[in-house]
C-alpha cells in the first residue's frame, strides 16, 4: 500500500521516513474530514420525520387490523351460535359467514404485507446504523489503516528534499 525505497538506493533525495509520510497523509485526511464531514449532522433515514410517521402509521394500521380480525372471528362464532339456536337460517349463516371469512382473509393478507414491510425497514435500519457507525469510526481516525489509504488515496508523490531546509514537498492525489 505504501512503498518505500531503501534509503541507500535513493541517495536521500526523494526518500522520507515511512512513519512521517503516514502521519502527513493521516493529518491531511483529518483536515478533509473536519472541513467536509460532521458525522453527527448526518441523519439516517429512519430519523427523518416522514419515515418515522410512516412507520408509526403502519404499526397503527397493523394494530387495528389485528383487532378487526379478532372481532370478525368472534362474530363468526356468534353467528354459528345464532344458526344453531335457530335465530338465522342456513342460507343467512353461509352468506354472512362467507362475508366474514373474506374480510378476515383480506385483513390477514394486509397484516402479512405490513409485517413484511416493517421487517424489511427494520433490517434496512440495522444496516444503515452499522454503516453510520463505520462512518463515525472512520471520521475519528486515529491511525492510517490500509483500508483507509486504499479508500481515499490514489497515490502520494514525494518531492526531493530541499538541501537548505531538509523539507520535502508531498503531494497526495485523492480518489475523490
């Protein structure tokens, strides 16, 4: 990832200490991070009001549908008892029972769809949280890792040392 010539091969014109070079790259990365990125200001999608409200509405609809299904099932039991006791005839029972069964089936299909959507959003939220945690870790970079160098740095060009000051120009070509 970072290649260093042996000092005896370069005559000390363009060679520099690898640790110093890594520190320069790390310092410039920190400057970019502080100038361009504040991880605390980046809000994951589930924190947005619209997404939160939609999730709440879905949970509320799910609660209501479950209650409706339970009421319909109790109504079907009552309907059967009415048929057995002779309050309604068989034709009325079958017609009303079919209507209740259709409503229960429709509600259960919607419940299944809502549960699936909420589970998918939960998984997406967990993935986003993991990614955000990784971004925060990278923003708080304490040392230059290979992963970070490969992600951000295309190449580092080290100029010759100034004979009077001993300083070298270091140019970093970024991947962005």
